[in-house]
């Protein structure tokens, strides 16, 4: 991160440059590549103004704050810049996720169309009842269902009990 600090109408004190540098280093987590930051600090009577111009790979972020204390003005300007960077990063993340999702849905749909025998006939939603393994076995014996999906009452994990070809029951336990 390349940081340049300009002080207008006042003396350029070393603490101001160090303070700005320290605060701007925290913004590195929002930008991936080289960033150029230009900070203008000015004093006009009792007003302290901090203006931050940040440029990174086509993204320009600007913030200007005016306070009675220079540290407060710098902090508020940094908060504004951080908010803008978060918003931009979230937008790009959402955009990437939606484009990936659309392309993935397109390939899944194409795969389903290509393979004639992989058709989804129906979709069902289940309310998982908490029960023990013995309750699941009893339900399998009383009904003609081939499987039962349930939430184990002791571990809170989702389990699947299914009937094998030989008439015996098998259990699939999940973790996590």
C-alpha cells in the first residue's frame, strides 16, 4: 500500500503520518492488490478536515470528514472508506457467486438432459422427527416404506434406516 500524506494550513507533525499509516494498514484485508492512498489533512480555524482518496485496480473510494479533533476526523474518514470497501467486496462476492451458481445450474441441467435415465420424478420435503433407533425399526416394520429418515434423539444427528434386499435393516449415520 502506497500512502502519501499532505498537510495543508498546518505543520506536518510526525504523529499524524504515523497514525494515518497505522489506520490505513487495517484496510489491507479488503483489497487484494497494490493500493494507492492519498490523505489530505487540513486545519481551518477550529475545523480539522481529513480527506482520503483510495485507488485500487479501477476502484476509487473517497471520504471526507470534518471534526474538532484531527484523530477523530481521521478515524471517521477511515470508517467511511472501510464501509465502502466492504460494500464493494460484498457486491463482487455476490456477483461471483451468482454467476458461478448460474453456470453450475446450466451444466447440471445440461447433464440431466444429456443422460436420458437421470430424471428427477418428484421432490419431497420431510419434517425430521426425533426418535431412537428402536423407534425407527418399529416404524419400518409397521409400514411398507423402504427407508426412514429421522433425527436421532440422543445425538441430534440425521440418520437413514433402510430395508435391504434380504429383509434386514441397515442404518446410515451422519455426523456434523
